[in-house]
């Protein structure tokens, strides 16, 4: 699926938020723990998977990506009015946690759908 630049930036940030690079201890495999979603090409795989889902769900996911890149929307979920892709990892995690618990069912569903796509 061809995504716009902003949609791609949102998807990259979303994937890296769900699958970040992790710190590792001496007895853990640094190659395994240091790989993020970007290192694994997760966002490209999610974009490919979008071609295989119902068109209505695909468009809803694109809308979710555009919403994440809207600074006014992000301001309702965090202390900063900026694009999701410009937030720090902890701030992106906070935004996603708020979406997961949102009183708006569509936002909860969008979060759950995005999480499922990325983790699949």
C-alpha cells in the first residue's frame, strides 16, 4: 500500500513504539534485544498487510495514522501539540496508553487494531 510521507512517519513511529530497541544485560543477546521495529522492517510489512484487509478497515487505519500526525489531536492526549512521530519514546508510549483507555470506543478500537497489525 502506498502511504503518504506523514502516514509513513506515523506508522514508523507507531511500530517503534510497540517494538522498541531494548536495553540488555550482560547475559542477554545484544543483537536480539537491540533490534527495533525499524531494524526488522515492521512498518513496511504492515503497509503490505494493509493491501490484504477490508478496504473500510484499511481507510480507518489510514485515518488513525493521519490523526496521530495531527498536533491538535496529540495535544488532547499529551502535554505537547506536536506530531506523534516527533514525540519521544516515553511520550509516544503515554499517548498510546491513553488511547488504549480512551472513553471514545473508536479510539480504543483504533489502538487495538494498530497494535494487532504491528505485533502480527
